[in-house]
């Protein structure tokens, strides 16, 4: 049983750019492009693979959006001494987004992959 949630817009890429600009150096890229849960299950002996997909969205507060960024893998590549600078820039970015659009929305596709052995 695998659940995969993937962003539909460049939401992650945009906040990544905000961090890079704020701290003045590169950080890690997102890596999920080559992830294939069906292949992973087949390679480990599962059969009768079923996939269900749908689109959804989440609405965040400014603080929740910043906490979300801090929970993703690229955050670990931000040097500890520069994290306060990145957080300040993210708060400004998400505050501006909410002011301009009325919300902070992350659209994504959810995919559930189930197999039996």
C-alpha cells in the first residue's frame, strides 16, 4: 500500500526560489520525478496492482505554510545558521501570496497504489 501526494503547480519550486534568494546559495532540488510506486511494488513481488488517483487541494495559514516547507526534504539542505533568514523570507512570501490571491492553496494529485502478494 503506497500513498503518493504530488504538487500540481510550481508551488514548491516557487518557495524554493524564495529560500535561495534569501540565503544567497543553492539548496537541494526535489527528487520525486522518477518515483514509480507501481514499479516498486512489482519489483518486490506484489501482483494485482490497483491505482486510484484524484486531485485535491489544501489551504494553509501563513504559519502552516512555513511549517510545511520546514517539513519537506529540501529544508534539511538549508544551513542551520541561515534558517532564520529563510523563515523570514517565507513568511513575507506567503503573506504576499495570501494578500494577492486571498488564500495560500497547494493543489496536488493523490495516488494510492495497492497490491497483493
